[in-house]
C-alpha cells in the first residue's frame, strides 16, 4: 500500500481551552476512524526555525505548516477522501496530501 503525508496548514487557534479540548476530541475521533490506515497519526510541530540559503537562521516558520499525519491508502483518491473528513478543515485550516516516495539508499 502507498503511504501519503497529510500536511496541516493554517487553521484558527481555539478561542478558549474548552474549545481546544472539543476540537482535539474530534481530531482524535477522526484519527481513530482511520484505523490501521493511520501509520503515524499525530505529529504536531513546535518551535520551528528556518535555515535560509545564505546560512542565516530565523526563529520562525517559512510556511504555516503546523504538523502532519502519515497514512496508507490504495490510491491518491482514497487518501484525499480520508483527508476531506478531517476536522482541521472546520477550523479554517487546509490540508496538502502528498505521496511519499521510498528512496533507495
């Protein structure tokens, strides 16, 4: 089966801790609904720094990426179907779905 990475971009911050907990419960339920298809389910990012081509470093992200999930699916169409049900979309976020390529080393 092919592996895909779902990248989380943007999204609104919860207005309160309670709202954050409610959203997280929906997110956990979504991940649970993926079953064995969720290979690496929850990978949030924090404290991102960017290394620029000139060697300088800034203590911020160059993108709005906030995390990722790795899934396995029979096709890109199936991976997209799974992504479309993610509750992250309900908080103003968007998702990028990419096929992961195994590199021979």
